[in-house]
């Protein structure tokens, strides 16, 4: 393989182009990759770069793989051409192969692209070697003509009048004539069926053009398939020929049996296996062997579950059995830990067992999982930062109200109290001011109490919740009941306790505003490694499915997301409202 391979890509999707380039750079670190999006850019790169391999997408709006292939082949450029497409029909792919494409790869199977490139390069190199060998054979034709008697093929020399001037023993045997019989005889008279057959036309063309001819034909008189090479000379022609009837018969039988599946099987990039009713391998392709790191021939006749016992009772095991028992197509995606393999299985049943196409989606799956995990962590960081900022802000506001505003109001109250000693200066308004200031002080303390985080190090969570209900729900005429027999305070850290307190505070506010409830039950339990927190009221309830839009419930959900917790709402009109919270303890 070349150290600095030049690859020309016809692709208009930056994302797809980046995925392909990453794969190619990993396989061929020294390769050079040129990207073309338009016809003009493709033509310029084709002649300036002189690529070793061409990869072409078929989904460009103005210029696609079919047009690119026509340009390349019409130009006489003998460069491997591989179609890389997101979606394509089997008929189109077959037509592209017939038109001269070396292979086609679907974008969700890019893992097979390096192997396809290697195969195409080897194929083109073999073709060039064959052409060079043939050219050498033609150039040395005169040199080897003197040793024709040593060859095992038939050899006959004829003049321009079709008279045989020389024939070797192998030719006499193939033509079913006695030794020494044919020299001097007219071959047209001896084998009359050639007069209107391709051999006659080839003889005449070789004589008059002076060019060598090669043909295969069926001789009626000999009842044989004959391969013939015709070499013209000044006096006539020399013909090498041989009987290839048995080979032709075998080729014809093979062609009939494989014609339907040949292109598909040769071009498929997935792993493929077939199993009999005893779960024994009957066939594995090379891709399957590479996927499981085993030689296909070593597994024929062996039981798949005996060879891979870790897969028993897996999703793949269940899917295989379902397809076999129900005789219907099944597909599944599964992870096989011993091989660190994510596989996508397409399972087809038959009377003899099942056939399975296995697609390796490990890289794709790992990228998806990595992206999901990265997004989850970033989301958690954002939520945690927002909640931390919110807590700081609440503490700051609470402290400000308590230490500053409240002290001013208290001072005002003291000054107005002094004025009571001198009623002639204030009159009846002094008492009203005192009452208003007292109310302002109470409200100020209430706000500060709501905003400042409770000291959970001095009082446990049930105590704080009980105090919260006393200060928020009971003044609104709502009876509360707190149940925590199965609760252990030591299993919760400070952050989780604070989050639960804020959730209860948020829900109490919602109950006061909207529920019109008479009773509220709060239940705490820490069992089986998880905390369960339930807040239920007997109020007017709400329509199920319409509660997720509320800001209060969104805040509660955000708080739970930080700790991997879940929230479930159970409600119906006239049947109360219930929050069920599950929070992992670790």
C-alpha cells in the first residue's frame, strides 16, 4: 500500500465528509484527501491531483456519482471508483457496478470502507499486470512461434485459400481426424459449419486487417466449445485452439445458480452467517470471521451457543430463537461484552434454519453514548450552577432584608414609641403607624425565613418540614400530616436534604395558590438504596398531562435532575394532586 495515498472525495455534507476523513486518516495517516463539491472542482482535482482512489456521494443536487463515474471512465482514467452513499437502491448500485464502479459503501457501514479501498486497489493493479503480461506476450509472439510443437493446445496453419499447411497432433485429436489426414485439405470443406459462424468472420478479418483475433465458439460438427487465437501472417493464418467444453459447462451451471445473488453477495459488507436447526454453523463469510476473530472454516458444524456461551439468554439469543420458532424476520441491536461489540442483527428464517446479516455498529454506538454522556454532564453542570447561584441569591436577599431593612423598621418603631409620650405632637396616626410597622416587620421576617436556607446541621429534615408546614400551610387552614417511620437521616447528604426542603417549599406554595385543599400528607422513606418522598393533597386536582408546563414543577424537576432523581405526578380533576419523588442515595 502507498505511504501517501491521494484520495478524491465528491461530497457536499461537511458532517459526512468529516466522518469519512476521520476514518481514512486513522487507517492511512499519510494520505492526502481532496474534497470536491461541484463538477468544476471535481474535474480540476481529477487532472491536477491524479488521485489513487475516488470516493463519490450520489446525493449531490447538481452533480452525482453516476456523472462522475462517466467522466472518469470516458477519460480513460483507470482509477478505483467507490460510491459512498447514505441511501441507494440495490438496482442502482448494481447498475453502477456494471458501468465500471469498483464498489459501493453505505454511510452507516463506513467501517468496511478501508477494506473496499484495498480490494479495489489490488484489483486495478492486477488488471495492469495482466495488460503488461499480455503486451509482452504479443511482443514476443514471433520468438515463441518456433516451439509450437511443444504446446498441448491444437495448432494449425492455413493459407489464404483455407488449405491446411501444418497441423500438430493435438489439433488432429481435437478435430477428430487421423494423423496426417488434414494437411493439404480445405478446412471449409471439412468443417462446413464454420462458413456462417464467427470463426469464418474472424479468419477473414485477421487476413485483411493483419490483426490477431481471439474468440470462443460452439462447433456443431465437433459438438464442442472451442477457444481459438488467430494470428495472421503474410501467407495466411496460424490458429491455436483448445477444447474448453467441460469448463464452459461448469461455468454455465455456476452462472445459472449464482446469477441472482452474485453481485449482492460479492459486494455485501456486513458479516453473514447461517445456522441449522441445531444451531450449528453451516456458513460464515470472511467479514463474519473478522468480526468474531475466528477462522470461518474452523466454526463450520459447531454449535454457536457452545462457542459463545456468554451470549446465551442475551437479546441476540432471544431474537434468534424467536425468528426460528415463529418463522419470521426479526432484527435487534445487542452488545456482546467479551468482544466489546455492538451489533445490529437482521435474522431471516428458512426451512433449513436461519440466515443472519450482522452489522458492526460499535463505533457509531460508542460515539452516540459518548455524546449523550457529554451532553448529560454539561446539563448537570448548568443546572447545578444555576441552583447554586439561586441559593446564593436567596441567602443574600434574606440576609439583606433581615440585617438591613428590618433593623431600619425596628428603629422606626422605637422612635414612634417615644412619640407616644408626647401625644400632642402626633395624634391618632401614631398608633396606626406602629401597627403598620409591626406588620412590615413580621412580613420582612417571613420573607427572610423563606429565602435563607434552613440550618439542616442543627435540625433534621423531618423537623424542618414540620416547621415549614406550620408556617405555610396551617395559617392557610390546611391540616398537615408528616410520616417518616422508614426514614434514616444519616443516609442523606446536606445537598440532597436542602433540595428536598426546597421541593417541599415549592409544592406548599403551589398547594396554597391552586389546590383549595384541606389536608396534606408528606411521607419520607429511605429503603433499598433510594429515598421516596410523597406530597399528596385532597384539593381540586388537575387534568393529567397538563401539569408539566408549570414553572413550579419545572423547578422541582430541575432539582431532581442534578441527583439523577425522578418525578411522577398523579392527578385527576376533583381527585387531589400527588407528587412521587424517587432519589438515589448514592
